[in-house]
């Protein structure tokens, strides 16, 4: 399968490099971005249309919805019937859906396949890819995607990959905000922040962090006979106790912890459990 890659930035370049030697054709508006890929066996295209005309799978990793629409239209105008257009950018799900609808008249498949794992994961081939598209398109993409991702999942129809990525990133950046709040409390209490950071990274590597609690296939309330009920009730009881102690310390130190107060209120229902007082 001849692969084309458009957009060779911090994520696109290492992803494309993993595909070198497979008839790879690359394009970026910055000609210097293509040079390292050419050195490892890729062909530098003259334009987006040049990539689309010579590839059976065209991967796109550009900045935003506007660039995806622009590049996508150019690909549709030049690609052969049966080509798969894969959008790896984090965009609106509707952008991918609209592009997929337009692609139907050209007999071109569109998948939205955003990734998670950062540039380090791209370079190591250990990204996670969340793919939205038809079964046929997913089957054709799975093997080439596997060169830069070691987790490639079919999330549903076009748009589902993007919706999954937005949910995943919500957890990511809310956790960053929570980490900042934890640092404010620690700093006010005289705790060395770098050492605290080492503890967090060490223990999250053991427990899996918040992702370890994403074990259910629904957010509906748990029934008492559910296998997870007692486990999550234990998590809830410990969590509410520890959050209450953190808030008590914050009050002593006059540190405002709005996320912590919200977490204390919503931990139990978020786990699918009634309040401890119930």
C-alpha cells in the first residue's frame, strides 16, 4: 500500500519516518521539513495533489479544521477512487463527517484517526490511534497505522475517533489543572514540588493513574451486585476522606482549591455510587 503523508510537524514527521521504505510520498509547505524524510527513503512531493495522485492511503497531520478542509479538498480533487484519506489532526467531528460525505462522490474513504502519545510516542511507534470510519476503511488502515502506533482501535463511524480524542484530552488537561492545584497546596505547606512530582510519576506508573478507573462500559449507576461495586465503593470512601483532609489543610493555609471541592462533591456519583451518607 503506497502511503502519502501531508504535514511534517512535531507529530507528523516522526509518524511519517516510521513509514519510510514503504513507497512513502511526503509533502509539507516547508520544503526543509521534507529533507530528513527524503534521506531515509521517502519521495518529496511537489504538492498535496502530487501526494494524492500517487498514494492509496493519504495521512494528514495539519494544524486545525481550516487546514484539514483545505488539504482534504485538494486530496479529493486528485486522488484515485478507492483511496483512503486519514485525518490525524484534532479537529471538530463535524469537519471529518462533512469531508467524508463529500468524498462519497469520488469513491474515496475518509477516516478520522487522531492519535495520543505525543511526539515521543510517534518516534517510538507507540502511539494510540482512535479510528472512525467504515469497517472496510479501518481494515485497510490498520497495518500501516501499526507502524507508528501499537494500539489501533476502531471507535465507530466517521467522527467517532475525534469524539474519543476530545474525551481523552479532556481528562489530560483537567488533570493538568488539578496538578497545578495540588502544587499550590504543596507549596503553601512547604512541600518540595520536584520531589512531589517524582512521587506522582512513580506511583502513576504503577497504578495507571485515573485511567485505571475507566473500566466500565456505561456511566449509569452501579447496582450493588456489580463486580466493581465494592472496589469502587472502597475507592470512593478513601477518596472522600483524603479530599476532605486536603481541603482541611487548604483552609488552614488559606489556599483556594476549587477543583478539589468539586471533586469532593462529585466523586461518588462519578464512580456510579450513591453518596457515602446514603
